[in-house]
DNA sequence: GTCTATATGGAGATAGAC
DNA sequence: GTCTATCTCCATATAGAC
C-alpha cells in the first residue's frame, strides 16, 4: 500500500466540499474519510477537535477566500473595479449556481447555533463591504445600504432556488438582474436584448 | 399517567416546527417525541414509515397551506388582491422573518435528494402562480417571469440573511423592497413610526 | 393509541502499532 | 502521518403489553 503524505491545506478543501454537498449533520466522518482518502487516525491527527474543528477551519478558509477576493477589494479598492471583481468571484465561486453557499446552508438549520459568530460575520462583512464600495462610488448612503443588502440576499436566494429547481440558469439570471440594479455599465458580451445603460 | 389521545392533524404541525428549527438530519425522534409529548410507539403508530414519512407529510401539509393561501389566489383570483394577499400570507407564515422556510432549508443540503419532487414543485408552482397573476394584472410576459422569480428568490434570500445575522428587520426591509418592485400601489402605513401592534 | 423495553446499526471519537 | 481495532453512545426502528 503506497502511503501518501498529506497536508492540512490539501485536505481542507475536500472536506469543505463534503460539508457543502451534504450539510454539517449528514457529512459523516466516513464520507469525509472516503473523499479525502484518509482514515480516521489521519483525520484526527489533523483535527484533534473532530468534526466541529473541521467545520470551524472550513469556515475560516471560506472567509479567507472572500476577504481576499471580495471584501478587501470592496473595502479599499477602486469601487467600480471592485464590484466588477465581486461579480466574477461570485460566479466562479458558486460554479455558476451549481454549488451551494455552505455558510448560508449552515445558517438555516441547527448548525447555526454551533457556529453563529463566523456565520454572522461572513454576511455582515460582505454587506458592509459592498455598501462601502457603493458609497465611495457615489451612491447615496441610505440607498447604498439597501442595495448592498439586496444584492447579498439575492445571491443567497438565487442559490436556494437554483438548487431547489435543479436549474442553474436561475442563478445567472438573478446575477444579471442584480448587476443591472447596481448599475453595471461595463462593456460585456451581449446575449439577447439588453437595457442600454443610459 | 393521564393519557391524552392525539390525532395526526394535531401532531403534524409540531413535527413541522422541529424540522424547521433543526433541519431534517438534526431532528431526532427523541426531539420529536419531546415536542409532541409522544412516545416512539405513538409516533410509529401515526407514521409507520418513520422519520421519512413524517417529513413527506410535513412537506404535503406546507404545500397545502400555500396552495390555499398563496397559489390558488394567484392562479385564479383577482391579480392585485391576490398579490396583496401573498404579501400578508408570507409575512404571517414566516413570522416576519423569525421563521425559516423548511422547504428552502431542505433544498440546501442532502435532504433535497430524498424529497426532490415536493421541493421542486413547491417553488415551481409559486413562481408560475405569481407570474400568472402579474401577467393577468397587465405585466409583459417576459418581465413577469423575471419579476416572479426575483420575488420568490428574494424571499428565500431574506430568510437566509435574517437568520444568519439574527436580525429579522432584514426580512421586513426585503419584503418592502419586493413590494415596491412589483408595484404595490395599495395604500399602506407610511414609513416612519410604525403603528404599534400591542 | 399509548407505553416500555429491546434490537441493531452507524455515528463520533480514542488507543496504539507501524 | 497512517492505519486498524475498539469504545461508547445515540440514532432509527421493532415488539408486544396495556
């Protein structure tokens, strides 16, 4: 039996995917072992705190990704470019609607009570970062707050509906509507009739 | 020990609430027994198919409620009145954002694979019913389809965000925005100091 | 219809050899 | 770091008395 030596950074994304597909409770150590090709011994070597620690670190990993690819740009970058970057990042991250938001899924069941803080902060920072970019981009503060909330919640809702209907076109349509609502006047590939940005 | 004789119609809503709060996997028969004050014997008397049957019937119960209070009016009633009724029903049903959508929660984890059809139909009929009412109300078909999708997904997203942030005002704000998007010109309480309910 | 056993499986977790 | 064996507990589900 050829032994493969692993690092935590290699297995964590695999574990994240299991949680994303099954949810926290249905993701058994058996499943996680299969997907990572790791025995329980190795799993507990990396994560002495067991399943709860795995979820904690998965949440932290996701947060780090969003900080780098979404929040930081929105908070400190050029607003228009940062928002354009957000649309790209979101579309890539959620695999154009075929992948669910693990944090949103955790928020909806009993898992929220176990990981309340990271879940809260993930969404709070997203909304505030987008709000900040909108304001710096010239939007009125009150309108910016409402729009930021609408966008984040719209993405989550689109993921729910896309998965429920098993139809990822729901996601791309929703993303397009939200882009328009934010006022996306960047040049893009035209597909069908499109409201001209006046 | 005073025996209380129950009917299925009495216990089903209690079971629904347990599923709503915990999700399918975390809702154990132990919990369900506590909340319904029923032993496993009684539970299996009502639901020989066990937990899966309970979830099936809960889903059917929810669907029936929405058919009566939302879908039917939208499909066959006077459009403006039916849409106004939908806003009321949604606000009441989700307890102004304090209650999660069980069907949406089921859609996000492995539970979807067990109950794919009822989940799919719940959302599909909602979107189509609203679309129908919008068209009969004078909206352009293409716009109506997009708007219907936007509303249903917006409600789901609002529930996710409200629960994640533990802030139900997210839900009321989202509902108000969606009403405006649909073009709610019914007389409504003016923004500002809300008429206190108590 | 209700209850109290009880059966059985799989879950999370640990120990210790290699 | 990896594995296998094992522990304990609680899950779903059943049986049968009342």
